[in-house]
C-alpha cells in the first residue's frame, strides 16, 4: 500500500471539542456512587485516632448487636480467611544492593497502628448510617507510642522507630553521581550557594472521592467491582494475586466516569479488598464511598521532601557542580509506587534543563507516622525543580547576573540531544533555548522589567520569577522496568474493531479521568483509518471488554496507548487493502486508499471502506484459498522503546503587600514542548489544570501534622488551603514542538508540567520582589504569614547589622 487514508486533511493538531462534556454539564455522568444495585449494603471503616499506638484489644460485640449491622471484620478475620498482603510494585533497593526495608499498607492494622486513619476494623450495615453507627461502637484499647511526624526528625539518633524490626526509619538510601568530583568542583567554584529546601506535603483531593461497589454473584461465582480506578486491569490483578487470591477470570472491574485521579486513584487502596471480601461473605452488593475527611486520612499524600543542596558556579555564571542531600518521607507504610518517586523520577530530573557537569545526589526514603505517600501529578519532578531553580536564581542574584541571562548560559542546546543527564536519564529531544525565547516573547519580559522598576518607585513590590524544567513521561520497555524490580509492564493494548457497516469501536487499556481520551484517541484512529470521527467510538475501563492494559499514569496514555491505537489502525488498513484487492482482482500494491475509498491506481475502479467491511464480515466473497480470515479487527500490544522528555518554562508575576505579606499572583506564563500536539485545546486545558494545582502548592496547600502526637490538623477544607478561582491569575500559554523519537506520533506527555514549574516560578518571583529588602529565601506554601515573617526577619537582620 503506497498511500494512507486521511480524513479532511488529517485530524492531528485540530482543537476538536471533548465529547463527554455534554453529559457532564447536563449532570448525566455516571460515577461509582451513581451505581445503584438492589440490596446494597454499606461499609464503614474504624480508623485509628493515634499516629502510633499498640492495639491492646478490639471488641466488636456491641457493634455486632446494633440494629442494621450485618458484619464486623478485623485483622484477625482477615488472617483467618488466609488473605494475603498488599504489595509494592516498584521497589527501590539500597545503593549497595540490599532490598529496601519494606512494610506495605495492610488492609487492617495488626498489633500496632502507624498513622492517624490507619484501618483497624470494618463494619457492614444495611444502610450507610447503620454501618457508621456500628463503626463508632467498635471498642478499641490503644497504648499510645511516641510518633515521628517530620521528615528530618525521622533520621535523628533518638527518633521513635515506625517499624522497629528495621532498626531505623530508613526505607532505602541511594546515591547518584560522584561525591568526590562534585565536592572538588564546588571547592574550586567562584561562587557556591547553599539552601535548605522543603517541599510541602500535599493531598490530591480529586473532585470525586474514591468509591467501590462490589456485587458478588454466588450462582456463577463472579465478582463485578465498580471502582474509581485509573488502572482497572491492575486493580483486578492485585486483588487476585496479592490479597484475596480470587482467579482473575472471576473478577470484572468496571471503572466508569472518574472525577479526577491525579495519581491517587492509581495505587492499590486499602479499602477495596475489604469491600470485595464483604460482598462475597454476605452474597450481596457492598459499597463504600469515602467522605472528604477520609480522603485526608486515607488517600495517599504527596511530596514531603527535606533537602540540603549546594550549587557551584564559575565567575561567568556557568554551573560547575550540584550536590543534593534529600530526605523523602514515605509515610507509615509503603504504598504501591511510592519508593520509585524519590528513587527514580526525582534523580532523573534533578538537574533539569541545565548543563551540570558534576552531580552528587543522595536520597534517603524514610518512614514517618503519617499517611503514606504515592504518586501525585508530577511526582518527583516538582521536588527536583524547586531545588534546581531556587539554587540557580540564588546564584544569579549573588553573582549579579540577570536570571534570564543566567539560564541562557547554562541551558542544554538543541545539538546536545540526546543528552545524557548526570542523574541517569538520557533526554530524548528538545530545544530549551527556543523554549526560553518563546516564553520571553509571550511575557514581553523586557517590558515587565520596566514595569517592575516603575512600580518599585511607587512602593509597589512586583516580582518576576522563572522556572525551567524537564519532565519524564510515558513508560519505557517492560524489560527495563523488570530489571529495576518493577512488578508491572510498560506496554499498552488497543483493539480497533471495524464493524460490518464500516464504523469502528476502539478499545483501549488506558483510562480517562479528565484527559479527554474520547476525542483525542478517536482523532488518532480517524486520522489513520481515514474515517469520519463521528463513525468512531471509544471504550475504556471494563476488564471484560478490553484486553489487559496498564491504565493511565505517568503521562503515558497518548505516547503508549495512542501509539497502540495508531499501529492497530494501520494494520486494519493493511488487511482491508488485501480485501479490496481481492474484490477488484488486483495486487494489494496497486491499491491506494484515501478519504474512505480504495482505488486501483490509474483506473476508475474503486470500493468504499464500508463495502470492504461488509465483505470482510459476510464471508461468502473471501478468497477460496483461505489466505484471508473473516473480520476486520486488530489487537495491538505496544511496548515502547523508551520514555519521553517533555520540557517547559514558566514565568510568574506577583505583587506582594509590604504590610501583610499577601501575595497576589497577577500573571502566569507557560511555554511547553510536549512534542506533537494532537489536540491543542486538550493540551492547553491540561496545562491550565496543572498550573492551578502547582499554584495551590505554591500559595496555599499544606498537610500539617501536630508535632509529637501526629494528629492531622488539616483534615477538612476548613483547614487545608485548596486554591479558589480568585487565586488563579490570567494564564498565557504557548508551545513549541520537538517530536519524541520513541513513538511514531512524536508525542510527549503534556498532563503534568503545570504542577512541576509553578511552585518554583512563584517562589522565585516572591524572592525577586523582596530581594532588595534583604529576603533571601522563602518556604512552601508561600502564605501571607510566611512572607510577613521573612520580611520581618530580613528587617531585623538589617537593623542588627547597622
């Protein structure tokens, strides 16, 4: 076949509207909590009020006797049933090869609880109220134990031990680069800056809380689980292999509309196994929907790094070395992917887009008596960018070099790609200088500096801050993941099924929870099949309808799942061409396909795609020699050769109130390189959403535990500062395209960059506004109190130096 089908000049790059928005706006979305099954019982969980305590006794008798209570379950019941243990699917060994100190999240705490919210028992009732009343009636006697709640405290010599069997609170310790070379370069540097940098702990808080509904069919010994999951096939596998030991073919997982995930709906949640188990015991549907407070107590949290870092510069501003010592809190237990975030994603992006010839990085994962950490939008990269960008700007200011010029002197150039970064990743493609220039033009940087100078004369504190960064998206080959101990694949599946009327259904192993797959994936399929996009529909999120897929996480859906669709559609056309050649009695190489029509080159003989599909399914007109099987359906499993490396640069403009310290984010500019853009409207929306979350971390969000007791002080929206609409500035976005070499679409991940650069850009902007007042550092979140105290301390230092 010498030419391919196209549709209306090609659909790649067109800003087509999302299909699902109509039903969402009309309130017709179907989420797990909307699923109503006859006879559904409700589950409620009994959670520890202590961060660290020994369980002396659990008395369930009073709860069991309450009206409407059907069942009470504890760790003893779990063990008696012979159930297994949740697992860590991406471990991180010590640098010397020793296995990490691994204590996965249990379905029920045994003997000791390790964070406030740790599950001790479950109660199933006829109604939600009956279950909750039963949960309150479970009597548990605790012996409180000392708790460790802050990251640096975890490695103190006298720190309470979260898991005494390990002898310390370390999960793992790794090093990257050369300590000797980095320290020698720092010793010879013209300027060395050092900062103590903390990346605050966050809660993802998707709009839809997690929910599970399981219906056990005793007659057929089959389980149907409705789940808020980004990875329905892996959820089924984890239930089967690790906890309940139910054969996979007996479990159907349906993940319907999901109201936001951000990673938090990708890990193996503690509650889901109990819901499935209770349904099997009671022979009826059982449901659990998290309350908002439970999301704070149970959903995996994010970030929480404590870092001491140094960066050395030559007198012309070139970076000569970087040394980073990071403590990464992982909570009271290990969640599924948790160790890989500081152990893998963080090191690979720690030097960002700069030429950093010498790096020494030490990362220690630590246990604390807090809710476990796991993936959250950007995981590992916001932490790396905060460190890298704060150090670079500090160096620029102390050397008296403009922060833009400083970046120009250090950026990786387009000819440097593929670029072997010192953290262990080879960046695939990019043009950082062009990206910077695009950002400066978008923001009109010189005009902003002029405005800043004019406003400062009026006593107005305006700041301009930049952040440049590398992302790491997609998944690499499954063999590489396995070599690092990963218990999951990097591939994705797609089925392109052409029906007998010439229309098509795409089945994808990815899953959308806001990313707009319904339009983007169909754009790819329509483009490759040469069909009208309205003739194609997408199916996701049902393990009975779709071959095994790895789901959505790590900004992988388009580069991996989209490529599987691309390849499957191409194979459909190859087979359809053979059908058409048989129908028109010519060789397949004589056929050209365009606009839904197969033509014999140089003649007026032609057949429509729909006619070919009809013949393929009719069967009577197939070749007698059996050289063509009936049907027009292809299943594709695509294992990518590499991940991809999106890049972006952010510029923030802030106004700081000199009396109160209040920070107003006036403007936010973002220039992204996420490879070939399939749907500009979708990608722009992803950038906007990511920026909103990055702004939330910068200015408001912070999970706080009380020192000593470990009580969660931010367990509601009254205390946890979610960003509001009035916190959002005007967004200005632009893009460049350097295609990714690892996939035929040339796409890179575009969903996470907003969260990565915004905190650093805003932090740098606040420092820029206050530098002349003596403020040299700022911590996250940058609240009015934080800024007010920084200004007050700077004023005190100035006064004492007179």
